């Protein structure tokens, strides 16, 4: 299977993760312009995630002499490792559906900084406890700045809600609940993967990244029949509506899922060199990317009161410096 040995390549993969995780939601924004309900978009997203994980596993996960090939690893896995990988997919799925609701309600410039920022803090701390790699002082300083940036984003959105006579509480509430849940999926996924997955054989019962990602995707897709069906009923959307949707809208959701899964795949592969805490934290720099999309491209803060721009500027400052410190923690 394909394995990363160089720290520079690992950091590059984390940067690609950041771009992918920060950009996939543009596919939802595009489908929303055609009034395509987020519940139906999310079905195609889940299918894209599962499809990409299988393609990745049967190509890069099965070629080369390093580690255990995908199918061989599946045959040797323990029930505990498999359960953790599947559970991480279920947990992420619930969190991500709530994040999609938050994007629909509040926009990318708020849902990502608050929701994913909170997930970054929780996931980074948990991952560091499980695998303490990197400079703890720099990592802690970076996390504090991320928290500061989250606060600035929430304050800016509150001012926007007042200006447009809307209730900002709904978007912020969904973002925060999504972030709390999402912060726990990555440590669960990491715990299922052998830290020395390039070795042959790997630690008995544990998974390579490729096998873990397929099980993660299976958990996400299977749980969608429960979680998303509940949201569909609440939104009075039916499966007939889904099958009547045009190919263009289905392709947007599928593309969003593939982009997200590519980002996660590269991130997990990079974690073997950079460490799960730093790999995850750098990948969650997606918050900065998504905020740029929301502010500059989608213009989600147009009409906000004077002074809101200062809060947005402080948000970007906190994220940029925080991510630099987190990246430096791995050197």
C-alpha cells in the first residue's frame, strides 16, 4: 500500500486536507441555489464518501510492498478495531448532518469557524492524549488562538442577525452541537489504526488507514438511513423527491462527498508521520478556507453593521496565527 515517510509530504497532505475540507461545502451552496433540500444533497454526499473510500482501498491501499493489502487487513482485523472505525463514521455522520443544517441556516463563514473550530479543539486535545507528538506549548497556543477566532466569528454573526432581524441562535446552536460531536470522531478512528501501519505485519487486529476508512464510510452510509430519514421527515422531503432530482444536483452532492473523503484519506495517511493531533489540527484549518469562501465569494456578511468587519478580521488573524503555531509544533 502507499505510505508516506517524509514529513514535508505529510504536511503537504494536511494542507490539501485543509483545502478539501474547507471547500466541499461549496457544492451544497451551489445545489441550494436550485432549492435542492440539504437532506437530498446529503444522500449523494454519503454515496460519494463510500465510493471514494472503496476506490482508494482497491488502488493505493492494495498496491506496493509496504504494510498489509486492504483485503488481507480486513481478514485479520479484530472486532474491537472494526467497531471503533464504524462508530467513528456513525458519530461523524450525525455531526456532519448537523453542520450541513448549520450551513443552511447560518452560512459557511459562521458554521465552519464555530463548529469545526470547536471540533478542532476537542479532537486535537484528545488525539494528543492518545499519541503525544509535537511541541505541546506551540500546540496549546495555537488552540487558544483558534478559540479566540471562534469567538470573533460568533460575535460577528450575532451582529449580522441583529441587522437582518433574524435569530442567530439557531445557526450557532447547530454549529456548536455539530462541533462537539465532530471533535470525538477522529480519535476513535485513530484508535482503530496501527500507528506503524507501514510495517509488515502491523499490530495484530488493528487496521491500515485504507481498511479503517472503508469501515468508517460504511458506518456513515448505514447510519444515514436513520439520521437523514429523520431530517427528511421533519423537512417533509421524500425519497421520491430524491429520485426525481436532476443529474446535475446529484453530481454536486457526490462530488462534495468525494472531495471530503479525499481530504480525510490524505490526512489519515499523513498522521503516521506528523502524528494524529497535528495532522487533524492542520486539516481543520478548513475553517479558515471555508470562512474565506463565505465572506469573499458568497458574501454572507453583506449588510452587517459597521464594525463587523473588524471582528471578521480578528477571526482571520486568530486562525492564521493559530494554524502557523500548530504547524510549527510538528517541526
